[in-house]
C-alpha cells in the first residue's frame, strides 16, 4: 500500500522506521515498519486537514452502539474501594494487604497521569523497575509507550496547563509486582480489581486502551488472545475500549509493532468520532 506524507510523518514521530518493498501483488510497495523505543520522537500534530486523512489501518470495525450499563461489579473477594476519592484510594492501595503480593513488593504502583485524562491506559502488573520506582511503565517498555503516546500527541506528564484531551492516566490491573515477574494469579487479579474499577470511575476516560492479555481479562472478562480481540472497538461500561499489545511484548515481537500502530490509529479515530457525535447532539 502507498502511505501518505502525513501517515509517514506520524509513523516517524512514533519511532517507526518505514520502508517499501515492491511485491507482485502490491506494486506500490508493501510497508514494513519497526518501532524504535530508543528514539524519542517529536510530538506529532494533527491539523484539521491531516485529521481528515485516512489513517494507515488495513481493516477496522467501528464500535457497535453500546447500551447503558450498570456499575461494574467487582469479582468476589475484591478489595472494596467503592466511593473512595483520590487521596483515600491512594492510601488504600498503599496499605493494602489483601493478597500475598503485599509481602514481596517493595512498594505499590498506584498509577500516574492526569486525574481527568480523556485517555486511560490499563497495563498488566508491575515489573522490577516499576516495583522499585513506584511508577507504571518505566524502563524500555515505558520508553516505548511514551514514544507511542507522543506519536499521537498524548502525554502522561501533564505540564502547567494540561489539556485533558491530550493527557493519559496509566494504571495496571495489579498494583503489586508478582515475584520474579511471573504471571498474575486469578485470585490476585480478582482481589485487586476493585482498585482499578474505582480508578476508571474517577478518571471517567473517553477511551481505554487495554494493553496485554491480563488487562483484557480484567476489563472484558475474556480469555481470548489479544490478537483475536484487537482491530475493533469494544465497550467497558459504555466507554470505548481498544485492545492492543503490551509494550513489553512489542519489544520481543518486532513484527507486531505495525499492528500496535494500527490499534493507536483506531483508538484516535474512535475517540474523535465519539466527540464529533457528542458535539452534534
Ligand atoms: S496486588 Fe492489589 S490486592 Fe494484592 S496486595 Fe497489592 S494492592 Fe492489594
């Protein structure tokens, strides 16, 4: 497929190196791209004309109309965070001993970002670097995530007068690191879920990006692989939800980075379409 100048500049901003390989079926050149987490990209901007340009997604399915939904019900045994405000929620997480991970963590990893961000990113569980720093998505996968966000004009770092529409709030499904980075256990996910539910209620995002299979399990109650669920918009309590790969996985599977870019473009289109609908109503 041929890529427009705008698409190429967005990909370059994201740290995607793009090149073309002519093939028999695609004489214009099939695009291969590699995301480079080590290259800090320049922030991408979208003029109205650029925003109207088609995003480089091969196939997408729009979100079907989401019916109003009742408040989420936490799994049996989940911590009770109902009604907590931000300070109380932060304190409840910091002092939580609801599962065995409390005895092996260095500290809890609450989450970070604008408290009213339009974008919410839900990851899996803290790794070693997160456990030590108390911040989600640090190290190489955090660098990659920041580059991905900057490529579509988003940031987790606020500033003096941050526009919530360009801000993200990042949280994990688990707030404590599993020892030796093993997978979270179902019981741990179930117990910690109340905190994530309350974070989403407080932020009230316009869109959620679920990164990785454990985030998907918690939010969509689905054990289907990420590869089967990505490429279309789902709904969490009426909020559009896009499934995509976890940055740590993308560091291991270079070939999936172009699909992650597709997912970001789908999220951007979905949130813009939703805001257009609201403006019209
Ligand atoms: S992982 Fe969640 S439920 Fe378990 S101790 Fe940490 S904060 Fe509490």
